């Protein structure tokens, strides 16, 4: 685990990492994994005990953001405004763009896999990328190529 790294994650990262049996990577990589009740509900499964579920305090901000992205992502972005986090984990393009434009650092599920490889928690990312391609989630070939290049695979 990387000391003192805090992430807020949305539903897509939980779902994708769960589908490829890699949810454990969040706990292995980050000292705190935080999500919101909205995301916990969207996920629809019991979250691991190491996931902290935290309510957004600024509900007005959350409602404003919800006009641009879905409810789960709006809650995650609003929470990222409230607490210090190292990364917001989301795969949603609109949510990523919105957060990045406001100075929030973002990683997607594929970025988590690359980070796990860089931190030597996994030895290869290709098998995980192959598993993702077998789900209903799609990663573009240029992104796969870039990830493999960055991972030296």
C-alpha cells in the first residue's frame, strides 16, 4: 500500500475491477478508498469492509454537478471538493473532463491497473486488459497500446 494515498471511487471502477477479480488492487494501492452512499447503491453488492462510505455535506454542489453527470459521479466529484484526495477514480468521460477542468486528479480503471504494475503489485497488466475486453466495458486500442507501452509490456 502506498502510504497516505486517498482515493474517491465511483461505481464503474468497482464494477470493472470486480468483474476481472481485481477489486483487491484498490486496497493494495491506496491507504483510504472512499465512496458515497449513492455509489454504494449503484454498485449493488456489499462493498469490502475497507471501503469507507461517506456522505457529501454540500448537497447543493452535488445537485449542481448532477445536471452534468449522473448521480453517482456527481456525488464522487462533490466529495472530492470536500475532502483531500489524491485521485478521483472514474471511467466516465464526462465526469473525468468535469473533474480535471476543476483541478481534480483522475484515474480510470485502466490507470489503476497501470499504477498497480508500476508499484509492483501486479507483474503484468495485459491479462487484466484482456479480461476487461471480455466484459461489456471497452477500452480503445490506442489506449491499450499506450498502457502496454507505459507498462513496458
